[in-house]
């Protein structure tokens, strides 16, 4: 399971560069590499104690009218040992279910991207794994109500090593 | 349409390479724009962040029903002196589509009002099975107040439109779950003659989009 994000910032692309970029279906994360001033860096008291991954800057994009699936993004910071994010959940008043997804190249459609559900995301010890637009995201399926910028909701994360984290995801327009 | 095969968790490298080669061939001389490629470019023309196709495809014949206008036909041509941004996506897309359209909204918000007013947005749904006209209209207009919601049940028309732009899409029924949809994630800019003058890959910053749009609007085609 790949855990590193390829970060690209396209400027001028040759034909081959365009082709490679489209085929991979990946692109640089949108513009501002924001060190979000209001970013949340929470380490909720974990049942297992020290060493488990931390979760930072959890946020979800505000949803458009009629949008039934939302996306949340965050940064995982590896702990003392290799671990793996294996589950995520939100209250039913936010969404009906939650899955982990990765945007990737679509087979069968040239230069297209699609999403693949993943059953987990490795978080190596000490590594930083970022969920960002165009890469990994926490898909919120069946939004109970629109996500409005300025709001927030709790996001529960479960790791293979046994840790559980609850963080507050802020809803932002970008 | 070739059905998708069992999907591995990781795309096969050989398949990616094949896609890359196929797309490179299909794209022809997709070149990065640095001013010299297009006809009539002057020596002082600044670079654009987006991708210029050479020659720019003619998409003036592409016409689809605009659900935001009661289904009236809408041709993918900008208003005079303006630009039309065209995007192929679907409303159940949680990541790529909302990100791109939010970036468009941010780019337009950074432009002076007269310039922003000359830019239109048309979203074409590649998933008409789930995207009703009403749903698509509301969705597009969440991002741009007078956006066009292009939707057709005629798959040949939809495919023809996508192909004219060099875009591709696939909608695969996924057993008991929701369909799996893949679509080219570029954003296209069309001028008032129906020429696809620039396109931005997913992830292009709003600042780059804005600068490119201002550049295109200022150098209104001679």
C-alpha cells in the first residue's frame, strides 16, 4: 500500500509530461500549501497511551447543493511504531457511513481519475501521511445535512495498533 | 465501452504506461504554453500556467441541454470577449469535482468584477443517471451563480462532447453499491470563437487560474 503522496505543481508541461500526469491521475494539491492557522492538532487521550499516530489539521470541504458525498482531509503523524489507519466514523447526524478512499487513475478511461476504496492507510513510524484533495480522503457517504463552512464535527479514527483518536474536523470552503 | 476489469488496489504500472502513451498520442502536441506556440503570439506574451493545445481544438459545435435554462441547447462557446470554463464531472464526486469548482470560485473571487463577469462556467455531468437536471443546476450554482448545468441522457452526444474536448469518462455499475465513476479531471477554457484555448490539470492553484484567465481576457483574440 502506497502511503507517500506524489506532490506535483504543474507549470509548463511537455506532451509526455501531460500524458504522465493524466495517466497517474494525480495532481499537486490545490495551490496554497496552507499551514492552516486554525489547524487542529489534537491528541485526544488514547486508550493505548503513547506511541500511536497523531492526527492534525482535520478538515472537510463545505458541500455544494445536492452533494451527497463529502470529503474530509487530515494529516497523520506516525508514532513510535509503524501503524495503519483502518477505520473512520462520524456521527449519523453528519453522514450515514464513512470510507477511506484514494483518488487514482481510472482504468478504462484515458487520462481519467476515479476513486478506490482502501481498507487502510499505512502510517510508518515517524512518517507524515497527508490526506489531501486528489489523494487520500475520508469519504463521508450520505451526508445527513450540508456541510457548511465554519461548522465542525467529530471524526473518530481507528488504528491497527489499537489506538483510537477523535478529532474535530473543521468545515472550510477550501 | 470496454468494461472495467477487476480493479486492483494499485493501478498496474504497465496499464499506466499504456494510458500515458495513448494519451500522449491522442493529445498530439500538447505543449506547455510559453507564448511562442500559438498563432499570433507576440514576443512579449507572458507564460501561462495552464496547458495550451496546439492547435486549439474547435469545440464550437458541442451543444448540450442546459438544465439551468430549462433544457435549452447551450453551445460551449464563451460570450463575446469572454471565457467559458467547462468541466466534466458529477455531483456524487466528493473530492476532485468540489475541489476544482471551489478553486474556480476562489479564482473568480480574486478577479476584478468586470473580468470575473466575463467568465462563465459550464459543468457537464458524466453521470446523468444520478444527476438530475435540478440536482446538477443546484450543484453548479453553489460555485458560480449563473453556471450552466449541461446534462443529456443521450450517451452518444455526451461522448461526442467529451471527445471534442479530449476528455474521457467511465461509469461502471458496481454491483450492489453506487456506480464507480472516472472522469478526466482537467478544467477547460474556451474563447468566444469556440476554441479550447487553455486547460488546467487538477490541482492548479486558484492564483494560477486567475492569472491565466486575466491574461486570456486581456489578449482578447484578434
